[in-house]
C-alpha cells in the first residue's frame, strides 16, 4: 500500500473512532434522562429508551462523518499547504473548513433522520445561526477537538502507545526494554554551517529533517531526539529487525535526498550527506523531569550506538552497525556488508565488532 494512503487510512480510522465515541457520549450527556426533568416537555422522538437510541444513532452518525471529513481536510492541508502558509493562517483556514463541514454534516444528517422519524425540523439555509442546540454541540466539538489534538500531539511526541503507558504510570519506575537505536548525523556540519550562516543553515537542517520525517513512518521508527544536526531514532527490537526496517530506513532517506538533490543544490549549494551508527540490546526506560517530563533511555546501548556512528569518519563509510545487530538481521539481496574488525570504542572495556553496510545499486 502506498505510504501516504496507509498514513491517511490510519489517521482516518483514529479520527472516526474518536469522533463517533465523542458524539455518542454527547448524545448521552445531552438527552439521557431529559424526559424526567420537571416542567420540561420532550418530543416523543427524544423520550424514553427509543429516544436515547435515536439520538445516539443520529449523533454517532454525525461523529463518523465529521471524523472522516476532518481527517480528509487535515490530510490535504498537511500535504499541500502546511509549509506554504503561516501557522496562524493555517489554523484560521482549517478551522473555517471544519466549521463549514460541521454545518453540512449536521444539516444532512438532520434531514435524513427527520424523514426517517417523520419530524419537522427546520434545516433551511442559515438554520444553524439561531439554533441553540447547534451552538451547544459546536462548543462541545471545540472542546473535543482540543482533547483529540492533545492526544495526537502526545502520541507524536512520545511514540505510539507510549503516551498511554505514561498516563498509566508505567514508567514512574525504570523498566527494561529491548530496543535498537540509530544515531544519524550530518557530515561536514561545521563547514556547511560556516558557509551558509546560522539562518540559512537552520533552514537547511529543517529541510533535511522534513525529508527524514517523510520516510520514518514507513519503517516503523520512532524519533527519540533531535540534537542540533543529529537525530536519534529508535525501534522496539523485533520491529527494527522486521523487514530490515532499521537498515532500509537509512537507504530510503539517502534516496529521498538524492531525488531532491537539485533542490538542495539550487537553494543551499550543497547536497546533505548523513552518517549513521546502529546498535541494539537491553536498556532501561523511565520517566524523568517534573517541569518538563520526558521518556529517557539509559544504558550501554545508547552510548555504543553513538560511538559506532563516530567511527564512520575513521573508516570513511556512511553506515556502520554492530556485530550483535548483524547476527540478528536477515540481510536482503540488495544489501551488502563488510566486517571491519573489532574496535575498542571510547568508554568501553571490551571490543565491539562493526560492519559497514552498503546498498547494491
């Protein structure tokens, strides 16, 4: 499946699930027990158990539709407009489209359910402007949108599934996990920074990381940290090995940059090259900080990955992996490896075997 289509499908399923639950919950909060209120007359279609089921079905249908349409709007904006307009304009235009979508969905669903239930509900042009029930729902949708955005940003920040574990307090005490880490660093960064100047260099790094983010989801990688012109990527051990994700990501990133080589050359006068070091094993993960909370990984795996990447300059190769990872990988036909020997990395007492990895053209 095409990567963008797969990404859209994942976002669509998450959005539809969230909004169907959110609007279903709203129907319960809005209509459950409403016919038992004193001095309050309720139309037959909204009273009793059937009334609750009617409102639940109606508002859940609205949730499914706005979930699908909101996702489509956001996906189109992220693909074609997010980097071309300011954040303020993005928010304003996106919100306007969401609002018009909401009016359309409420009108359409209300018409359908009015015909089904044989009730006369006004949905003429501009009906929503004076409809208090509609504006109550809009207020709820705004609050729910903040909740959905918060969950989405938290998942992007901490990685899929990690945010829930964080909420449940799993990482309050250190936990052992088995993971693979890749340290990805820009080659000749000092010289490039001097030539471009700090502003242009910042744009250069921003473009590089945008391109990296475009390939990361395809290989199930998590971005652990950005440190200057370096990125630290991570995988759960089995996910990193599956389909050679931890290897193929590096070459996919290289190919992405090569396809945009003309763009980089014209704008910056240089085509970025990155070097990477890869290692994996058991380490500890825990929640750190009070004012600013983060998930932190501690252990020899982190240090060894960084040191292996540092050896790329020594051996004049772009990609090095440890002997341990090499033993666990099932190398594809398009990948070649060369054992460079066992080296004593800085800060370690035992030598580590390293392999240079290349892709067959």
